[in-house]
């Protein structure tokens, strides 16, 4: 099966090509819009893409064609495609529509099958991409389910249970800010700029994580929901009192480390508890915040200590942030079940909640 | 300009209910206040009082979300709540790019914009209103509208 996938749910314009033969990836390429691609055409990557996807996506598709068929030839690329896949939701309606309309047009023009993919399903399936931890289970995934997934990014914080290859149930989600947003906004309060999540994580490496006790919202609640907005407010009040100290670099490192610890503690505690309760055989970490070294290490250590028989699947850094490779992989699983969408009826669904 | 002091989320909810019940569709409401002031919490309360059933979360990352209303709000013609977050936006061009004008000010749609001070151009929408959130010393908030 040969899949062309498109992702435009928020800020990234991305496209990917994935060929799976007898349960193995036979051919694979993916492109995310970068400054280099835009520079060729004299443009810049917009930080807020939205409608700009319609300018960026053709460039990304041309670049993908070059990677797959050796030249910027869309017709030649189309001949090597069986299924056109696209992120249908959740996301920003204006952004999603550009991808969905493009995919619909390509599928109609090339007379190919079409699949609308859930963005979160994409993040999860990144674990099956080449070089990712579940790669070898692509052919036969027996023994890995039930699998528990923690999806953490700038826009999402969700705990999902996969009973089998096809069925998701949503166990819990954030009620306000996503974990990635908590990092970014704490960074802003510390004058580290926005988005400052990666800056916090860098500074935290040299800080004392036990120095300041920030709240761990909902950590003891028996449900699997999250809330990070209160932590943000606590950091705000704390810095208001200690404003002067922000000039001291060790203070900044200690605050960064303590904030990171608070966020990671909540994520890990809830994930491990959910894994125990659901008797999960695998725990999958996914999304942009999955690139945070502290989260990766802490979750890994907690699982080794408390659930040594559980398999821990950490995504490679390349597939943590939004990309279309993961959308192609999700479409592969959907296509395997014979579930396709009708071009005329398929619409963007900005609120599409997986597993609800 | 009116002012109100709210001591806690319960009092904020009472205020949100009053504002929500006053909507008849087409309003554009800007929210101004610092990180952690309670803007998203306030929108969650407005949504509840407009009969929105989907979960309303911070739209900082995805910028804009449109919800359908139910119940009494829908009956009196308020059919949609458009929740916008201008935190990541730098100018009006970006506001246009997210498709803001397709929803803002249209009949039946109530549009609420967090960080409205980042896009001052929205003042020109007819019937534009604004609520400013300030911190009080004792954890409460001081609202101006």
C-alpha cells in the first residue's frame, strides 16, 4: 500500500509518502515546511500558518515529489500513490480546511482512495514509523495491547487506552492548558520568551528541581484528567514575590527545574496509575513534549521500577512535533481495516475527539 | 465603565452568567488581562451558560475554536461561540489569516477574544465590548467593563 499524507492542523505544513509491503516499510519520505523550502521561492515560514498553508503546502508537495520520484513532478508522484490521507481534525478549522480540500482534490484528480485521519491517532502511530520503537510490530502487533498512550504537546494532553489495533478510549485530558502550553507560559513569566518550553528544559538541566515546591494539580485525583492553569497562576504569584531574583541565573535555573518537575510529576504519576489500572502491556509516549528529556527519563524510570514487564515506547525526536509521516502511518492502519472516506462528504472536524 | 470585584471562581461564574444571558448574537467581546488572570476560565463559564457541550480549553495553540450552543441561548438566536486567543498573534494580518472575520460579528455568533489588546483593530467591530481583568492582592480579581 502506497500512501500520500498531508498535515495542516495547526502551524506546520507537512507531507509524507509511505509504502508498506508485506508488513514492512518499503519506501518512506517526509517533508515539513522549513525556511530552506520557503527561501527557494522567496518567502518565509509563517509562525501562524492558518490560511498560509495554501501557499506553503504546494511547495512541500513539490519537495516531496522530488524525494520520491526524483523531480518536482506531481503527476509522476500521483502514479505511485494508492491512498491520499489527510488530517481531518482536531485543529484550527481554517488550517484543516486547506489540507482537507487539497487531499480531496488530489484524490479526485488521481482517482485514489481517501482517508481522513485524526491528528492524535497520528501522534500515536508515530511509534510504528521507521526507527521508532514499535517498528517491528507493524506486521504483527500481537502482545503489545492493551497499550496506554500519553499524548503531550502544545495543544494536547491526553491519556488514551488502545484495547487493540483499532480501538481507542479516552481516559482523561486536560481541562484547561496543555502541558506544552504550561511550559511555554511559565517560560514567558520567567522572561524567557515564547515559546520557551525548550528553554525551560535546557535551564532545568542545571537547576535544583526540589528547590521550590510548585503545585502538582490533580495529582491525587483518581480520574485521569489534568489541569495546568493553576500551576501557571502559582508560578505567576511566586515570581511576583521574587521578581528581583530573576536577575540571578541560578535562581532562574532552579525555578525552571522546579516547574519542569511539577509538570513531569503529574504526567508520570497519572500515566503509571493508568497503566496499572488498565493492565497495559505497552506505554506509548507521543507529541511535542515527548521530546522533553526529563519526561522521557522520569517516565522510563518509573515504569522500570513499578511495572518492569511493561514495554515503554518513546518516539524518536524527529516524530515528536507535528509531521505528516505519522498521519501516513495512521492512514495505513485505517486502510488495513478497509475504512475509507468519501471525497464529496469528507469535511474538516476541528473538535474530533479520539476515543470519546 | 462599570467595575466589579470577584473574590473567587464562584463569584466570577455569577458574573459570567449575567454576561452570557445578555448576549443576543453578533457580539465581539475582548478579554484583557495578564497570564493567569482567569480569561480562559471565564470563557469556560460563558460557554457553560450558553449551553456549549464540548470541552472548552485554552486555544493558545490552535488559536480559534468554534462551538455550537444548545438550550435557551440557542432558542434566543445565539447559535455559536467563537473562542479566539490572540496570544500568539502579532498583527491584524494574522488575525485575518486564522479566518476570524468569517465568524466575528456575524449574526448568531458570539465571539470572545482573549488577549484582545494584541489586536487593537478588533475595536472597530460594531458592538465591541471589553472586559479587563486585574489581580487583587487577596487572590481575587477586579473586572472593568
